[in-house]
């Protein structure tokens, strides 16, 4: 028994329990950073090999889910995400030498920045990426085409599995 409540300013919806308090965990600035992160993290290539940002629906789902989760966490964790989003936004200067905030970088540079964080010899930089990668990936690959791309063959995690039926052989 769940209701659907508005998850972000742009109208993404997050399924929430009707007894949950509608609390936001991320500031507007932090939501913009997470959205820009999601565009790059879940980007794809088109037929010409050009990087295409993830769809707005995917980015909204990831942002809304993280906002919803952080909003129900402790105040220490909420303050921690303020610092983490600030670091994610400001570190391109030191990681890839770009004189820009992460959310203002073109999509290809943003992808390069996230790859550099992931491959960094400094473990704390890699952990910064993981702090966003794990919780947003849960939301992104939980439904729709993204769920099917993982090899899950049902429309949702609560749907019954339909086993393939072998065709009858002619006698």
C-alpha cells in the first residue's frame, strides 16, 4: 500500500509509504550536482560513438531516490552529503585540471572526470564516487528498461516469473 508523492522540483515521482514524512535530504544545489552526476554516470554512446547523457527520467529517478533516502537519515549523514556533493562539484580542477564545476562540464568531460575519480590512486577519491554510485545505481536499475538490461526478465521485482514453454514437437 503505497502512495506516490512528488520527489523533486521538476516533478519526478517517488513511491513512498503513506506514513512517511515528506522530507528532503538534499538542498537544491545538491540535487543539481546529483542530477549532473547521474547524466554522466549513466550516459551511453550513440551510433556514431558520441557520448549521450542519460535520459532525464533516469536522472530524476536517481536524484529523487537519493534525496528521499538522505532525508530519512541522521542529521550527520545529511551534513556529510552536503560535503560530499560540494567535493564532487569542485574537484575537477584537481582531478582532471578543468577550471569548471563538475555540473558545468560538457558531458564527455564529466564522464572523463568520473572515470578519473574511479581510477584514482587516492582511495578517498574513489570512495567519493562510490558514495554516489551505489545508492543511485540501486534506483536506476530497479525498474524499466534498465532492470531488463541486467538480465532480469520480469517487469518488476514483485511480478511472477513466466517460464518459457518449449514448443510441441510434430509427431
